[in-house]
C-alpha cells in the first residue's frame, strides 16, 4: 500500500496514468479501508486503465472479470472439473478402490475463474470487475459476499476466505442502475472526461515525440467535438489514437491539412451516423472553435494539471 494519496498519484503517473487529487484520494482510501471502489462514468474516460495502472504501480497481479449479459457463476467464480472427477472415479475402479463424493469435491478439483482466483492470490492483487452494469442483477447479488467479506461459499466445499485481501475496482458505464446493496459495499467516484490541461498532459506523457502544437490543437478539437451531438463521444483512447495517426502522417497543424483530418476521422468517430454529421465545413468550424451558428467559442485557459 502507498503511504499517502500524493505518493499513490506519483506511482500512478510513473505507471502511465495521470490522476487528479480526488481520484487518487478515492483509490487510496479504498486500499486503506479495504473496500471496493466503484468507478462510474462514460466509456473511454479511463476507468479500466486506472485499474491496470494501479496493479502496475503496486507490482500486483491484475485479475480481470469482464462482465456481460448472462454472466454466471461458472464463468465468473468457479467450476468443478467434471472431466478430472470422472477420470479419478475410473482410475479408482481400475485399482479396485472406491471413491466417495467428498474425495472429488475438494479444492484440487475446482477450476478457478476470476473471482476465486483473486481471493486465492498470495501476494498483492487488483481485481477489476469491468462493466458491472452489463451483468444481471442476479449476478450482483452473488457478488455481495465477495465484496463485503472477501470470501466465497462453495456448497460442496464450504467457505473459501481470501488469502490476501485484493484491491477491488468495479467500473460502470451507467447503462443500468446498480442495486443499493452493491453501492453500499463500495466507495464511489464518478470519473468524467479530462479537462483540457489534463488531457494534454496525458497525450504528452504517452506520445512525447508528437509535435507540441499539434497536441494542443488536436486536444482542443476533441474537447470541442465532445460538445457535439454524437452517438458515441470519443474518449481518451480515441484522442491518443488520432494524434498518434496524425503524428505518423507528419501533420503539424490541423487547419493546414483538412484532407488528412477527414481521412483520419475513423480514429475518433466510430459510427456511420457521426461520420455523416461531420461535414468538412463543420470540422473546419470546430477546429476554429466555432459553434453551429458560426460564432467563435472563447477558449478557456488551461487549468493547472492536478
């Protein structure tokens, strides 16, 4: 564990993640209090990346459970190795011995899935339960024991307690409302799109070779683009992909090469509807900081990076 939120923020930075004071404090408190942290926010704001950077900063094992509709216990927690059990029975019969059910319903016949794996790790561990809002409410109910007690009850075997308490990060894109019971067991932080200054700092940290003027223009463009009525708002990953593409194509300023801007829009806009809405004229207006009515938008000075 880290001694303070400031030290944690520094370690996250060295792991490639720029966290502000509120976020680093929330993550630090979750670790100190041994409570899960629920991160909620739009897709692409860096929720999953935080868990990955946290594991890296602690030299911890990262165990990821990707949630989806229909996720069940066998996929998320554990499953009995029925093939091995059957082979054990047959081997015993060949040797003239007889096995009891208790002999094959032991830990060695249990296949570990992400939740069981996380509480079985002996060293530091970060358990990422990604997009919990995509799972069913019934699965949420099963999670409550794991999140509250860091243990799991296997009917045939009994209760398995965590060897080492993992740091748990749950993420949600807000596609459905989560239960009060789940929220009560977690600390909470809402992660929004980064400020202009923070997004510039992220890009410069990840792509130090990119032209500074290009980074500033491109990030300002993406920040304005997020204000448009889009089906899918570009996240930080899209910003990085786009600037990486522009840099590889030797683009130094946006307005100097609108054709390249149009050609690389696939890095930012991920639906046909959004591509159709962004004409060359509208893109030029956005790059110049103009609204739909043509009035220039005053660009706020970048705030100090947290």
